[in-house]
C-alpha cells in the first residue's frame, strides 16, 4: 500500500517513531482452490483504509494529514475518530500477547472452542505463535489438538 509506505518513509526521515507507533493495512490470508491447486491469497480487509497508531500532536497530525495519497479520515469533518482497544481487538489486528507459564507435560483445561471443558496434556509449546499442542482425551482416545493460549487454563 502506497500510503503506508509513504507514511513510514516520512516517519523514518523525520525520526518520528516515538509519535507514529504503527501503520497497518489490515489483511487476511484466504486459501483458494483452482483446478486442484491451493493458493494462498492475501486480501485487504478494509480496502482504501490505513490504520495509524499514533500519539496525536500538531506535528504528527500534520504528517499523516498531508501524506501523499491520504484523502480523508473516518470521523466528523477533518477530525478523525480513534478506535477503541476493544474495536481493534474485535478486528483481530492487534493480537493480545498472553504470557502463559506452561511446559510440556503440564495439564490444561480447554475453556472455549470446540473442545471446551476437555482436559489435555501439553506436548508442544510455541510462544511465538501463542499456541500449544495437547493430547485431549475424547471418547477414550487421545486426540492431538492445537490450541491458542487464550483457549486454555493451566491446571
């Protein structure tokens, strides 16, 4: 996205990283199957929109407002309306990092999702992706499942 690149270049050139914290073009990956071939395509969730996480000062507001390609803002008149943390969370743009003290061999209880209320034993932990693999006992059989940290509680 040209506007994102333009804002990032100006921020870097002017050393304004302390005011313009992040510039995001929300995207999602979709798997398309054509002629038996799977292709992952990235598409913009909000085409034409760029989200800027910033500390609003006269200087930072001027930078964003006057960047080539910026045509307007969501809000009343020329005043943008900031998104709440809840709105950003619901969009899935800013993931919440969960610092879970969990190790291989620990027992977890699934607290939401299709395996809710099942117990499992952790087999693998991926801190970067915020996921774990566990064996969940279902109908007398151990079934391997991958879960997000937000889906489990350590027992």
